[in-house]
C-alpha cells in the first residue's frame, strides 16, 4: 500500500485495509475494534507474542500499574480508594498472562506473533507475496467457519 492507514490521517476504509499486505495489531489501542474486521477480510496480522508481550497490554491498564510503582512518585495516586499493587508481582504477571492467552489475539488461527521490533521486521521481510496470500485465504476460510458455527447456534 502507498499509505499508512492505521496510524495516519489518511482515509480509513476496507478498500484501503485490503490493499495492505499485513497489519501490526496492538491490543488495548483504539484500533482493537478492527480486529475481527481485519481478520474477516483476510489481512494477515502480526500481534505481540502471547506469552512474552501480550500480557503487558493488559497489565498496563490495571489499577496501580503506574500509581504505586514508586512510593515517592508525585504523579501516583496513593489513596485508600484506589486498588494499588506492585506491578511486577509474579502472581499478577501470571494472571495477566493467563488472561492474555484466552483472548482472540492469542487464540485465533493464522495470526503471526513477534517478540520485538527486529523480529517483526525480519518476519515481514522474509514473507513472500505468495505466503501472504496463502495466509489471507486461510484466515478468510477460518472466519467463514467461525461465522457458520455462530450462525447455527443463533438459529436454534
């Protein structure tokens, strides 16, 4: 595609999205509402690694993620009504990882994942046009099956 449609100020339409080879999808951002739409049109998506990175997208929105990071943080809320916790507690990390591994961003078939920007760029560079097209067709088939299952459930 000749334009950045996700973060730029250009027109955002399915025609523009379909002209892209792939999308980098970051959950817990305004673009998260596009996940199943992009999946349905078969736009290959690269998501943060479900085990290593995806939990961070959910952890950062938890109460206390920043507020109790440092006891002397002048921007932190230390009030008793705010459920603060230390953000790096192991049991919290395991809970975020468990939550992340149950989400569509981790379970939908044919998603590609990356561990860092270098890994993402390596994968994008190494993927051929034929591989992108095959991935797109696989995503569209998977989405059709998903719709068939959901439709049969709601027709009962």
